[in-house]
């Protein structure tokens, strides 16, 4: 298999969460070409679970890749840039899928003693595929649930050849945050007859900033970012509506709950103080990625001894990943894989270094052999 070519073909057809129809059919074609009696392929929505039977299985080792792209217009100028206008594999999930296919091919050609399962998971970027996929596996196909599960995410800021992870918390709890305010609009010269939502939204925005500084334990940590604030229609009409869009990040599920409680009570006080209606929508919520301690130590030891690989103990980050639902249910490990790109994740010019593909599947296959 030519992994570079596969990656480029996948890169051309990015699709967003639960719309990964072409991607799924492309993956099925590639896997179909591996024609082997050892493979069982099962579809779940736009994703796939692929089982490879081992020769004397004691357990099932799992690999998970996400498969979705983002609603971003690509600006790399590469010859294999996205052919889907307005969409791009800007989070490296094309690389992730290709690594998974490379690993799958090795597992098929040189079966392990143990069974292996590769999960091609849709909708990581939203609305979140891990949780429903896991629920489906548990209720419908528990035989496809691995005993231990691994995954990587490319890290543009690290050079190719570097892998980085840590035991315990790797990524934060995350929640989207959408707040809508509805008051009473009117003529700019008659404010007393209106309920101005531009003013109410400005007040709310400032009050939200006090949650992390005044309500979160200083020895804990959290982020509350409002990335978008909009209100009103034109310069001489008082705004009837306003909207705040943002995200919350915390290091424990408990502090996520308490930050949300505080958001809700500040919104109630805005309703009262500005005589308006405020509604909150939390959108997509992801649970923290909690790496299994033993898997993390075993993986780091293995990586340290491997020539050509730099193994690094990373810090936790306030980024989110729905892989957290797997780490809640199973012993699981996610790690960063260096992919040296000048531009970061979710950037329209992200261009991961494809040399990653030349060694990563074999690096993982050899690790699976040891499990
Ligand atoms: Zn992403
Ligand atoms: Zn991603």
C-alpha cells in the first residue's frame, strides 16, 4: 500500500461529523483490497469497526482513529488540497486514518497472537462520535470492545519522530457555550422604551470573566473563553438580541459542573437586572482524556528504547478530545505524534509532515506485539 497516496486521496475528500460517506466508502475499498479471512468489517453509522483475528488470542488490543474533517477553507495551495469547497482535514485526521490503515495491513499480513480491533470513529470535531459509538459497541457488539485501546493525535509543533504523552490527565473537560439574550429593541433616541441587549451582553461578558478568577480554586485551573459576541442590527437601532459564543475547559468533571452552575446564576442575574430573557445551550461536551497509568508507562518505556524515536513526557493541555469517553470506560492511552508543521491544528495552512507515515504503523505494530 502506498500510504502517502492514500493520505493524499483522503485529504482531498474531507467531510464533517456523521457526513463521512465518501470517507467511509474509501476506507471500505482499501480494507476490501486486503482480502483476508481474518478480517471482519462492521459498519456503524459513517464509521467502521474492523476486527483482525489473532492466532492464539488472550485479549483484544484496540486502535482508534477519528475520520472527520472541519468546515475550514484550505489555504495550503498543495496539489492534493481539499476538493470539497469550504472543508478541510485541518486537524490531521487524514493522517490518523492512514496510520490506522497501515497498522491494519501489518496486522493482517503478520497476525498477532492477540485479536486486534481498529475503530474508525466519525464526528470527533462535533457533535461527538466516541460516546454513541462506545454505547453501540457495548450493547450490540461487545465482542468488538478492546481490552485496551490506543490512539494518537498529530502535534504540528513537535518534530517528526517525537511522541509525547503522560499518565493520567492529558486533555481537559470541554463544553461549548452559546448564550442568547432577548430584550426589546427600538429607536436609538428612546432607550427608556427598550431593553438594550448590547449593554446586557457587554455586562454578562465581563461578569463571566470573574468565574475563573473568583470562583475556581486557584490551585485548580479552568478556561472560559467567549470567542464571539454579536448584538443588534444597525447603528441607530437599540439591539433586541445578542449572542455570546464560547467554550469552557476544566481539569475535572466536578469543576465543569460548578463553572456551569455559576454561568447559569450570572445569566439569571442578567435577566433580572436587564429585564430580558437569557437562554444557554452547552452544545458539544467532551469528557477529559485520562490516560491509563500502566499503559502510559509501558508505552513511554517502549518508545524511549526505539531508535529514531524521541519519547517525551508531555504536560496536560486544555484542548479537548472525545477519546475521553473511551478512557472513562477502558484502559486507554492517547499520545501526541510529532508532525512538524509551521501552522497549528485547525489552521487553513496546516501541512503535517508525511514522513510520519514511513515509520508510525510499524512502530505501533511492534508495540502491539509486546502487549
Ligand atoms: Zn480538531
Ligand atoms: Zn483532531
